[in-house]
C-alpha cells in the first residue's frame, strides 16, 4: 500500500471516529420529550430504546471510536517509521504531531460542536448505528469494563465510568454559556449534585444556637418562648441539651389553650410534646431530605458519634443548600452600628467584639471570652441562645437583644445604652 493510501485510510478512520463522537454527543443531549415531539412509529421506539439505556450504547460507541483511533495512530506511525527509521526522533515527533492535531480537531472539537448543533439529525442516524454495534460488540465492552473494574482500586462501576455527574455538570455549564439557562439556575442544578456529598452536620443549626425548653415548664411559658424566639417547633429537654425528650409545637399549645383556658398555667410542656426524630450527624443530606419527607416531619435532632446533641436540622435548612438563603420581607440590610440619641447605639449581633469594645471604650478580649461576636457574648454570659428581650450588663452598659433576622430567627440587632442614662436612652430609642 502506498503512503498516500495509508494516510487516506487513517483519515477515514478518524472521520468515522469523529462521526461516532458526534453520535455520542447527540445521544447524550437529546431528551425523551424531544423524541416524542419529533419522531413517531418504529423510529421513535428505536431511539427511545437507546435513550432508556443510554450508558450502554454510549459505551459501545466510545469503544469503537477508541479502536479506530488506535488503528489510525498505528498506521501513521508505521508509515513515518518506514520513511525516517523506527528509532528516529523525526518519525516519532512527526507522527505524534500529525495525530495530535488530527485527533484534536477531528475527534475533539468539530464532532462535538456538530453533535450539539444538530442533535436531532445525529440522534436519528446514530441510534441504529449504536443498536447494531451494541448487538455485535456489547459482550466485549462488558468484559472490558469488568477487567477495568478488577484492576481499579476501590469499588468500580457496573456499566463503566462513562456517564458521570461530572459530565452532566459540564453540560449544565455549556447550557448556561449558551444562554439556554440562567446563571442562578446553573448554580441551583450544581447544588443538587452537591447535596449528595453534603452531610447533616454541615447544614444543621448547631447546638450552641438551639432554642429549647425544659419539660417542666408551663404551656404559657412555652408559648411565650415561641412568640419571642419566632420558632414554631421547640425541642423539649430533660436534664440538659443532650437529653432531648421530644418536640413541642406552638400550634398544639394554641389549640390546647384555646379549648381549655386553664391549661396554660396548669399543664406542662411534656404533656403536649411530640416524639423527636433523631438522625446521625454523618447522614447524607439528600437521604435525610427524602426520609423527612416520607415521615412528614420538619425538624430532626442531630446527634454526634457519642450520642450527644449536635444540633437540629429542618427541611428548610436542606432546601437552602439548593436554592440559597431563604429570606422574607422583614430581612433588610441594617448597618452594623447605628448611633441613637442620648449616647445609645443599636449594633448588629454579628458585630465583632473588638469593634464593640472600641465603640464603648471598654476592655473586652474575644480570645478570653471564647467568642467573636456580640450575639456570641450574649449567649455565653446568659447561658443560652439569646432571644428578643435577653439582657446583659457589661461594664456600665446595658445590652438588650432586639429583633430577629433570617429564617432561623437569630438575633439581628442589640440595643446598647448606658446604665446611668436608661430613661433618656429609652426616649431616644
């Protein structure tokens, strides 16, 4: 065979391989709804059968394409070696350069672009090709996948690693770049993939920010706590936060008090609490969401490996991992420090302690306190999560927790007044 014939054969092999790449791309992008819209009869059934078992047919196309590419490389390498010598650097570099350029253009760029631009046409032609190749080479590809899994450390994939979440994410990025979807939609889809890699510990409200109530408190005290904190479901504890006995619902208290007025002062929280749902902190967020939906529960207690309470998690916490922070019309961006009349201040609960100390001209060491923010200082000094109305006296200053912010109802601002000028400060509030 002459040199030109060899090069023509190699080019044809690459062209066929490029066509298979276009088929792979098109079959990977077409949807069932699109098939129902464009095709009918036997052609629709054939194409739908390929889509239903997409991984199998794409794997076969990939195998054939790699075989054709390898054959083309060998032919060109042999031809260069015949002209320049087997061990000659010119033959090695020449064959490598030619095949690198050819495979990049013919197998990498052009067919993928065409496959994306003409999904319908390439899917129509590619489906019978994929079916034929799968019938002939299906057992071979399965055997090679088994061999690949056998030599791969860890657990392999039964149908091969050719259709992965990474490829789907790339398609989403391409769709956003092509203005098919918006950027926020792309981020949301990526968040869905990442949800399977997120565990309960990463989305929960930590123990230090939990609002809970003791079992022996009255229904009136529980209702007051619910109204002040903004929470409609509150864990009920026994001896401490590690001894969670159940969950009290504000609507259950309201119904009971409405039906029996005396119950608010005579009955205890434990009489109305519902059973608590406990989940390990290592549970995957997507599994947790599915379980909470099936159990029709909105709140679960997260426990650590030692059985202690690590925090609480709600369905909203998990959904925020997908859609982002959920805010309402009351969530506004307030300044960190607002100067009021008569020397009073309204500060953000997230204000750093160093900034608070500088503002009030007092000595306050965040490292010594073990916290960094005003809300953290309030929580440490009063011994529990601050809610509106929580008070603290600090070196001649009176700190009162005011509003809640965000869906988790954390303290948003703190009113700071001088103790010797409280009345005047109230007038300036």
